[in-house]
């Protein structure tokens, strides 16, 4: 691994730092932003304002084609920008899915005139996109989806339900995979579309999470008409298109979230255990050391990816390691931090509890991190089969027509 910037990378990093210093507030010494209740109207306004400012300065869509407002820069430049922006307080949570997953899929499969219409407005933050994949009966098996689309002239008519759709209530457009042929094996009968989230027949119901957030949604489709011109990829090739989205998703959701080891160390210095700071307790230090070692392993695994990008190589399925380990680490650290607080650990008021309630908020929201972008079980299979070369699981339904697969009531 090479930890040093090339001269070109160092020049770009200095450019990024100058932009951020002039336009954003450093995180150092600031109160952590927990975003427990999702993004309100003011949050949407600030996100749109920041995204437009990034686009005007040439820092949005760095790897995208210049014709759409990008720089056609190497992926390592995007990594460098993300590293530097992470040191500043900037509004987030509105565009990660659209710009990280939806628009890259559009750029791979949409028609030129569609790209001219949709890419630039998304890059500037003028339009928001969501991803309509998960379903109540499918679990982690995306190919088991049941939302169906039937051809009617130049349109397709969609009926069914999606769930856990982040930001659907704030979105203008979405990408969706549906079943168009139940008479073939499940992976072969899928087709991919993009659609207007204001289309007649779409009903969005926010899900109130136990953390207090409301950014997930149920989305119901009743005779929703989508033109065939908005199909991405061939009929029956929706699984292939979906893989493009999923690979972008699993790279995007692997980032480190707070609280991390440094937050736990600071908490252990503040709370008291047996009449002294908890950090002096040998058992506490042992647990912190364990998570520190795990964090270092994650950091250097990430550096391997960054090194590959810097060399112009494409990272492989080993990215699943980072997401798998980081999600469980977040949940474990949050739980242990609450234990250290004792009875105060049940307090949710940010103004009354240590670390502004960061550990409490993380514990309630962290289970979703072990599902989003692929559940732990899915990621373990990817690592086992594609990284370690182990035999794949036996899948008895892989070659069976979907409408012949045994199931409960449909």
C-alpha cells in the first residue's frame, strides 16, 4: 500500500481544502449532528444549497463525464474529496442514494436524451432520486420480489409494494425493479425502470422508527403507468441492471459512522466507574483496545481499496468486508457506551446525556446498518464465494419458475 499522494493528488487535495475552508465549518469542537428525525424542510433547503455550491465549484460528480458537469476525474479524486469533506459540517442525507446509486445506473443504461434531461439537474441538487428495491416478503433476497408490471401498449402497469425506501417522501424520481414474467426462474423474469414519484397510483407512507427517524417509507403502487421508454436495459434483464446499482450501494454504505473508537475513549474519560474515570479500568481498556484493533484493520482494508483506485484498478468484492465488520462494530460500541453510562444510558435527551445522546441514537439506528446494502448473511456469502473461493450455497429455487416456487399466500 502507498499512503502518499502523488503530486497530482496533492494538488487536488489542496484545492479541495481551500474550497471547504472558504465554504464550510470545521467539525473540530462542534456538536455532532445526529439527524434522529430525518430531514425537515430547512434541512432540504440547506442540502440543495450545498449541492449547488459543490456543483458550481466542480466538486460534484467528480468522476462523471464533463458533458454532465463532472470532471472525468479518477475515482481516487472522489476518495480524496470525501476524506477532506468529512472534516467539515456539511448537510447530508438527501443525495447519497440518487448520486451514488441511481444516476450511475442511469448513465449505464439510459438513452442519450434521457441523460441530457436528468443527470445535470440531479448533480446540481434540483431533483432528488430514490431506490425502490426491497419488499416485505423478499427479505434479503431481492430476486424474490413480487411487485409486478404488465405490458399495456406503450406502457407498463405496475402493482405491488416496496419497503424501506429511504427518502421516497422527498424524491422526484426513482429507479425500480419489478417482475414482468413469473413463468421463468426468479432472476430471469425481472425488468428495470425509472419513474416519476408523483405518478398517479403511488402512495408513500413514512415509517416511524424506534430511533425517532422517519426517513424510511413504504411505497404502494396501484395501476401505476410507466412508459416503455423509461425501461433501463432489456425486458427480463432487470437483475443485470440491478447489480450495477447494488455494487455502487455496497461501496457507499461502508463508511465509518459515529460513535467510533475515539468517541468511546472520550466517553470513558468522562464517566466514572468505581469512583474513578472509566478509562482507568483494565476491563474497559481491554474492550477499547479490541475495537481499536478492529478499526485499524478496517482502515488498512480501506487503504487497499484506495491504493487500487489510485493505480486505476477496480476494487473487487473485498469491499464487503468493510461494510460487514463496520456495521457490527457500530452496534457493539453504541451498546457498550450506554453500559458505561449506567442508569443515564436510558436518557435520550441530547442536552442531558453524555456525548449529546450519540450512543443512544446509534444503538437504535444501528440494526439498519446491518441490513442496508446487503445483510450480514448476504455479505458473508459474497466474501466466502468471491473472495475466498469457497463453494456456493445450495439454491434449490434457482432454476425453478418463480410461480412454481413454494411460498405462503401471495
